DNA sequence: TTGTGGAGCCGTTGATCAAATGTCAAGATC
DNA sequence: GATCTTGACATTTGATCAACGGCTCCACAA
């Protein structure tokens, strides 16, 4: 069986290239995105590049000033904190919902993505590893079958990649990450929503800590405690929600 | 003090016109969006229209098939349910967070939007009323100061407008809606997060019920119970979260 | 039922228009 | 005389336009 031949439009190529370049900081925060310059580098006209920039702006990775062009959004501890606040809430809801109706097929897809990720990691292919990582997480979220919730997750996810990639490049904590991934997946396969939420929260919390450390070391921004919901608090929410009997009358 | 002269680009005009037309069903669900046709109607070339369509596609109001053009997404009970599931979770989190640091200025802005809405309603200006309604809700959400969370809300919000506008056009339940709005606002001014969440949940729950009724009556889709979190369940989550002492150790 | 031709439409291009900024010299101010 | 302000001009860059090329779909014929 052949998969449908995916023809990639010029603007698809541009969007992907720009996203990679921004995440890898080949285009650093604050840098202007000149249409002419980029279109020459990518070997296409200005319009597909323009469209790609608008797409990234829809994800809020770049800022557009009318008639003045676009520039890459700056990174900051406040933005990092804000991003992970959203991710903690949104992705835990998705995980919680996913636990209810997690199928063997969902599990297989997630496991395959995890395997791809490790293979790419071995091969030193960072882009492929990042791609597989995203596939793993979203395979889980899609099991929730809450389409609009999943759509809401993507912008914050993509933004967090900007912080995560740099932080993960050097530091060797891959073992811990892999373990967290496996624990989330196995909890879901057991339909144990609470345990899945617990591990997801740990996963995100440790991610944000590493990212913050890295950011502080790079920019010299003042070190401070990041204010995020505590693991126990997050877990407690879902715990109590599960205990509410259905027959409680709505107000 | 003069506010900066806001020049509206051609694609801004196109995006707004198209959004209004889709919400009002002047362009019905499933209808194709032909670049040439629209550009002639709007008196501009195809390119700004094309960009406007891509913007609406980013909000998932229209679907783009490569080389085949765009069409307005169909409405369905499942999509409505899904949309409000996301809204219930996301907007309640925002309201809860807003309650903590709600300022008098936040209150003033929200109250002004409410007043605008009633004035527009009197004048029979549906577009202005819709606009003011959106300003009211987002004035509240912005008080949470959780930027990425707020951004995540917008797509689902805009999608729900497609269902809500039709449902609200004929039915006269404006009194109830106004009361709910006022209650949400006054709870926030008292920093009573739990009460604000309770009223917000009621507000959304009654919205989705009306929208579902209207949709069923229009499309003849089979009537069925919509599955959404119960008010008590939603409220309980925040109730318990508030009770978790900060010193509980993170896992 | 299957292959072919033509019409319609989107994606892309290169050119044009217009806004915004930088430059620089003349004049005002101290 | 040195410094700052002002205004015209040139340059850069984004926004828009009109036309081309290629893909998709439908009708029609074998």
C-alpha cells in the first residue's frame, strides 16, 4: 500500500525551515525576518516566505508589526513560566481524558514514536528526535479525542520547544526523560489516569526546571523561583474530580 | 492624546468580512470559498483574500485542501460538544486565575464592555454586540495574566460563536445571560474564584444547551444528551485545589 | 468501465505601489 | 564654534497586483 504522495508546497518548506532555524537559534531571538533575504536563501519568491511567517505568527513564535515586518519573539523567564503554566493545565486534561479510552492502537502508535525518538537520538539526528518526541506526546493527546483541546495545546507546545531544545542539547538527562515517557505510557495503558497525570506533571516540571536553568545561564537573567502549580495540587484536582458521583445535581 | 491611526490592511478587511459572513451563515457550512469570486466582491485582488482564508484556517473555521481550495467547516453536534468541552476547562482556569489578582481597572473594563453590549443590543447592532461580548469575556481572562492560556482560548471561542449566534438570534433569554455576566463579574471583584467559576460554568452550560437545541432544530441531527463535565465536578476541582496547602512536598 | 481532453482554479512568480526609516545638509540655539 | 533640530530626499522593505503554469476534476467518448 502506498501512502498518498505528499507534495510539499513552497510555503510548507519555508515554514518548516524557519521553525527549525528559530528553535535552533540559527535565527536568534529579536532578529528581523527580511522577506527578500529569506526568499533568496530558500530559493523561492517572497510570497511563500511571507505566508510562512504569518503561520509562525499565528503560533506567536514571531511578532509582526504592520508595514515593518516580523521579528523572532524574545525569550524570557516570564514567557517560559507562562508557557508551562498553560501546558501543565492543558496537557494534563488531555492525558486524563486519554486514560479513559486509551486503546491498544493508541499505545502502539505512542510506543513507535518513542522507539523512533531513541533511534534518532542514537543517530544524532536532533530534528528527527524532536519530531518523534512531538509525535509521542500528541499520539497520547489525540487518544483523548478532544479535538479543540488538542488544537489549543499546539501553540504553547511549539513555543516551549524554543526553550527546551537548547536546554537538552548539552545536559545529559535523557535517561530520566525516557523513564518519564515510559511511565506515562504504561499508566495510560492501564487506564490509570491519576498515575498518568502524576508522571506528566513530573515530566513537565522537570522540563521547565532544566529550561529555566539553561535560559538563566545563557542570558544572565536574574535567577528566581518559577511559580507553577505544585504536582500535588494538580494531581489532587483530578483525584477529586474522579470521585464526584454523577448524580450530584447541576446547579 | 491621540491613539495611533490604525490603518487596516486589505487582508484585515477581508478576514473580518469573511468571519462575519461565516458566523452569520451568509456563507453556509460546507460552501467553497472561491478566491476570484470573493476578491471581486470585496474589491481587492486575490492575494489578501487568500491570506484572510489562511488566517481563518488557523482558527479552524475553514478547511483547506491543497490545490483544491477552502471550504467552510461543517457544523455538528459532536463539534459543538467538543468546542464547549475545551471552553469549559480553559476559560474556568482563566477565571480562577483572574480572581486572584483582579483589579478595579480590570473590573471597569469588563463593566464597560457589558454596557457597550447592552447598548448595541438596544440598537439592534448584532456585530457590535458580539464584539462587546467578546471584549467582556477576554477582559476577564486577561486579568489572569496567563498569556498563553488566553491565546489558547481564542480558537475554540471563535468556533463557538458560529453555533451561538444563530441560537441567540431568535430566542429571548438575554435577561439570563446578562445576569450570568453580572454575577461572574461581581464574584471576581470580590476575589471569590469559586463563585466566579460556578457562574462561568453555568453560563457556558446554558449556552451550549441553547446552541445544541438550535442546531438540532435546524439540521435535524438526532437529538441526544451532550456529554460535558457537570457543574459540580468542575467546581469541585477548583475547590479542592484551593485547599491544598503549599507545603505539601512535590513528588 | 476506463481513458482522454478541456475548463476551472489554486499556488507561485516578478513587477509595482506605498509606507517607514535613514541620511544629510541647512538653519536655529546655546 | 559646537550641538541640536528640521525637512527634503533616497533607500529599504513590506503589501498588493496581474499574469503564468500546473494540478484537479468533470464530461464525454471508446
